[in-house]
C-alpha cells in the first residue's frame, strides 16, 4: 500500500506531459516558403513594333542578364517588349509598372527590370545590341545560259526567284523557265522550257499565296501577243486564254493584289492601228476570264512600263514617249485610279532618256522613281531619283544626281527601313549599289558588286528584309544577297 501514491504521481506526470506535447503540436505552423520571382522569357515582337520584320525572343532565361541583338537600323528609343514571369510578380522599370506587350521603353542603353513579390526583389538587366550591318555577298552560280531575266521573291518564304528565257542555238527554242534559290542552291520550279514556243519580254510576280505568275511576249501566237502563265498543282498553264492582249503587243508587266486578282499591263504594238500605237492597255483576271481595265486619266504613248503592288494598291509607272519624254505614275485602289505624276520632268526643255525607268513604294505609300534626265540641249543625262511623299502629295528630288554615263539599265528598291537603294552601272559598266543616307540626306558610298560588264540590272527586297540584286554578264546569271552576317 505504501507504493500506490508514487505510482499515481508518476501517472499524473506522464499524462500532463502527453497533453503538453499535444498542445504544442496543435499550435505549430509550417514556415512560409520564400516568394518565387523570375523572368522567364523576354523579347520584341513584330506585331508590337512596326520596325521589326520578325520576332526576337529569349526563352528560358538563366541568370540576371538578357541580351538581344536587333538589326542596327532599328530605332531603339521606343520599343515595346513582351515578357513572362513567375506567378504574381510585379514588374517595374524606373518606378513605372510594366505591362507586357503594351509599355514602350528606350532600350538604347541597358535597362533594369525589377521584379517584386512580397518582400523579395530581383533585378534583371536588359541589353539590346546591334547586329552587324548588312553587306553584299554573291550567291552560288546558276550554270545555265539565260537571255532574258525577271526577278521577284516568294512572299511566303522570302526566297528569290528568277524567270528567264533559255539560250539554245535555235532562237525558236528559247523558252521560259523559273528558278528559285532555297538557301543552298538554285532549282527549277516545274518543268524546264515550259512555254510551247519562244518567249520574250519576261516579267515575274507572285500571288500572296506563293503562286508564281509570268507575263511574256508569246511567239506561239501570230502575231505575237502578251500571255500569262501560272504554276499551280505542279504544272505550268496559261491563265485564262493565251494572248490576253488580242493584238500584237510588247512589254507586258504583271502584279497581283491582296485578294489574288491579277493585273497585266502591256504596250500596244500593232502598226495597222496607228491611233493606239504605243498606248498602254490593262487587263484584269479575277478567277474567271480576262477583262478590260480602263486606265482613267491616261493618254499618250509609252516606251517603258513597270507595275508593283504595295499596301493593297496597284501602281503603274510609264516612261512616256515623245516630246522629249516624261514620267507618269498612277495608283489603282481596286475601284479608282489616282494620277500621282502626270508627264513629270524638271523642265519642258529637258530630255529624259527613253532607255529605262524604275520605281519602288514603301510601307507609307511614298513612291520613288529612278530615271535619267539632262538639263537641256547639249547637256548629259544623269541618273536621278524623285520621291512622292504620300502625306503631302508632292514630288521632290532625292539627294544629288547619281553621275554615270551608263544609263541603259538600272533599278530601284526600298529596304525594310524605307531607305531607297539604286542598282546601276558605273562608267565601266560594272554593277554598283548605292543607298540613300537619311542623316546626310544624300546618297552614300557605293558598293561595286562585280568588275564585270553587266546588263539587265534588277534589285528587290524580300518580306524578311533581305535584299537581292541580279544581273547578266553576257548570258551568265549573277545574283547577290544583302543581309547581316549575323543572320548566316
């Protein structure tokens, strides 16, 4: 009996300890996890920045520094970035909260993006650098002889393409071909020599869906007329009926609008109809048959015509023949014609060379026309560029004249940043490129593409901003590419 109090005391002590431990367990909480703060992706998208031709994005960011190289021509003072972060992060730059795809910043110097959640801050440094400036480089040779060329680019992949006429011994066998460069080599699109008879005066264009179209003088008809052929379902075939001009014609040029409608312009060449000799006629094809398209406001003869589609409109350039020549430019919006230039030249006494004229249009609807004009009788013609400013609806001469004695072949294009580039021949017939410098408001330094005597000069810029220049040396094709070395 003497041991019972000790046992009871021990039982009470153990019970108290049990309840004490239970009470402690009930009030214990898990320690808070630290906030996760991280910049996961960062970039600039062409959808947000009109200067960009593609997206520049860094995914799966590691470390606290992000570097993105943009084309050197891009203005970095007002770029909109898109970014993703870990959940619930607040992003600020200089105290200003950032909204992905909305907020613009000056990235000409490194910027600090501060990410915050709760009491945790993480700083990321964004550095936007310049890619190397674009340079000209020659593409691999195409080893077949050509006699007539026309260059364009496929809008779906930006690959350059050349329509050409082959050069066998018999002139009647000189037929039409199309080749494209896939980044490594040239290859034919469809069958070689696909026209039924001799082709001349070739002009190439693409539909927006990548369908190639070629307008040409078709010797399969008597008299020879303008026909159009297109490549669909792995075969070349006439678009509509052969001979869309209906009469003897030359110098057909072709373009298409954003809806896939086709426009072909040609110069009437029937001597039995002197009233229409050298007049410009137009036909449209909207999926069923070719139809006449009157060119409102257009009269007179022409010796050179060019056409281009830009910003959903069809543009027509005419080098008018007679009265010392002049320049006319028209725009068609799908319903109405607008005359942008009517028999333009600097002075009525000046003579414009009838050999060539070319034009290009930028994204703002500004038009650039290259042609050769003298300063009156007894003076030499010089190559000049006129600019039509859409906002003011006025023409001005762009920079100084480009001085050269070789004025039989030249071409003009506009790069991705609205800077015109002229491909022409210097005094020794070598192909030369010069770009306009908006800082000096004049033409910059020239780049000689080759020391060979060239002809049939053409220049264009692909949708991805890469430029191409083509020309012939005798019957050999040469094509050069204009791109940043960082893209190779």
